[in-house]
């Protein structure tokens, strides 16, 4: 059985012929010196070892690769990774030498490249340790900066988060955070800021995710805003099309517009944390002179907090409130149904008994609010939402009308609803609970007859009528109404606040008595 020599470097006598006994002994001694052992070797008799012509060139190339790896590669990987690569490479070279010797009788002296790798790894292990420690410290600092940016994003401090991310190298994590921040800015309708972030992503990593589509959507959004400059900015936002993300207010995602008022827009929103539908009432700052904004904000939030303390089955609950650069908002109960102005047309009037029952519930709710020192100041059919399925009615928008400067006009528009406003409210006098009673009487009048108690083509004429002229009796407009309808509307619509019902609770009691007497049969049916 032939025995082949396993060695690190071939002696000079091994060129093209099989080794003789002396050469074999010499190689055996070399192996013994290298490994500290004395192998048992049988001199081969027939096999000749060949050394290819390209062997010196390959050896030099491998030494060059080893040096390149030691000098350049080790700095770019961790210590453990570098050590693993070096050991695996050394084992691979040894395996190649052994395999070539056994299978092809090729002499490939790869011991020098292996020696370079192992010795160089040992040297670099100590030399690069401080450098790797510095890199680990830099990486830890980088991760702290990313955590800080995430915290600032969660706190709504987008500008500060952006500044931190811009100072970081554009790693995949940094790019992802910039993308998330752009989405937040987009949802909050800060389209210029979102556009800047998306453009930064486009510059750092062309084709990153759907940034191109986002930028195209923002261009459409800008065009839509320009076309709807005369309307509220938030309304223009909701009208925008994909791929612009759905806007958010606070933690609420806006789904669609529910309606518009004199001072803002109402949206259907979703609380993502508990998947609850809410109605979000907004107040646009763009409609007010800059010098009034501070007062408007203070009064809005004071009233919103007061309304949030109300807890009554016939009052829409206020869950939350907040402020954006261009508006303030309140999140409230979302009640499925229609506002009572839908039922104010002569062909849609509700049954008389139903009207009495609804006004009774509203009067009781107003009495509760007045005892909490809160006055609505904008009672009207449009602020009363009614579910015909359940028969429930709820008062909406507590405190909104109080934002007006003592209910005076603004650029020829009265802040509130003049058709239902009391004389003292139109005059700018102090508004009390009696004003809500007057407005409830006007609402009761319209729900019974399909007509408001006072009509005019201009605001000055309407104001004159409300302040000086007597309204027509409800029975002049509808003969089948009970006498109690005349008594209750006349009492509620007195010009002098002192002559109206002393409280909304007293008005509720009169409605309850009328239901028992005048409408007992209809209620029973």
C-alpha cells in the first residue's frame, strides 16, 4: 500500500520524480519537526509528485488575498466573524493541499498562505481590539439616537426627530424611520414636511418602497388644496385621493366628512386603540382675525373641558380634544341617525307626541347642563341628533357657540344660528340659561309646524323681528295642534328672559303634563 506525504512545504528534491529513500527520510524529519511527532511512513515506490507551473503565482496570489483580508476585511466584521472566516479559510487551504496530493499527486505548498492567515489573525486580534471597541460604542450610540428619534415621533415632535435622523448614516433602520415619519406628517396634513422627507428618501435610496407614488399623491393633494382654497383646509384634505394616507387628528383616523357648520367640519373618525367610531368636531382658526386666536383657543378648550364633564344619556359625550396648527377639535360620541332639521320640512314632520317626547328629553338634558353651569348657546334642530330606530335624541356641540365674542357678528355673519337666537343673544347682552330655553322653544315651534317662528330675508330684518315682533301662533299654521303647544311655545319665546320658564326643568315638566293630558291617547297608541 502506497503512502503519500502530507506536509506544509515540499523539499527541493521533490520536483518531478518520486522521492527516494533519503528524500523520504528528510520529509519525515521535517514533518516531525513541524508537528512534534514521528509519523510512520512507507516510502512510495511508483507515485510521482507533480508541482504545477502556476503554483508560485497561485501562492503569491493567496498571500496577497490573505494580507488584503487581514488589513481591510477584518475591520468590517466583528471579532468573532473575522476569526471564524480566518479559521475556515485556513482549513479549506489545508483540505485543498491534502486533496490535491492524495487524488492528483499534485504538490501545492499552501503552508505559507495559511501561516500568513493564522499569524496575521493573531496579530490583528490584539491590534484591532480597541478599534472594534470604538465601533461597538459608535453602534450603541447610533441605536440610542434611533430610540430617541422613535420617542420624539411618539411624542409628536416630528421636527426634532427629523433632525436626529438626518444626522445618522443612511442605514436601513434610518431609512425606515424617515419613511414612517413622512407617513405621520402626511396623515397630519403637513404635506410640505412629508414631501421633504420623501424627497430625502428618494435621494438617499432611489426607488425606496412606494416613495415615488407618495410624492405623486402629494402633488395631487397640493393641486386639490389650491382648487379649494376658499374652503376649510381639512375638508380639502379628506377629499384627496390615494395614495395619500388618511388624515389623523390626535390619535383618531378620519374616515369621511359627516357635515359642515358655520365654524368647522364634523368628521367620522376611528379610535384605533379600541376600534371605536367617534364624531370629530373641528374649529377652523382661518376664519378668525389673528389678534383673536389666543382668546378663541382659551375659550374653546375651557368649554371643551366643561362639556367633557357632562354625563347624561341625552347629551353627546366628549371623549377627547386637541389642537393642530390650523384648527382645534373635539372627539365625541358617534350617534347613528339624523339631525332633527331633517324633520323640519312640512312633508317630513314627526308625530306630535314624538315631538313632545323629544323636546322633553332635550329640556331635561339642558336642565342638567345648566345645573353644571354650562350653557349651550346654539340649540337648534341641527344640533339635536335623533335615532328613529331607538327613539333616542342627543344634544351635540356643547360650548361651540360660546366662542363668539358675546355673540356679535363677524364679517357680516352671526356666529351661531340667528333663526333660533334669543333677543339678548342678538344684542350681545349676557347670555344665560334663558337663552337656551328661547332656542328650544324656537326648535319646538319648527318641529311642530315646519316653519321657524321668525323669518326675514336679511339679518337686520330678522334681528328686528326677534327683538320686537310677536311670532305667529303655532295653531295658525297647524290647526290640529293641542292648546298646550301654544302655551309652551309662547312661554319659551318671550322677549323678556324673566318671563320665560324659570328653568329648562320647568319647561320639561310642562311638556310631561301635556303628554299626559293632551296627547294621552296618541302616546298610548
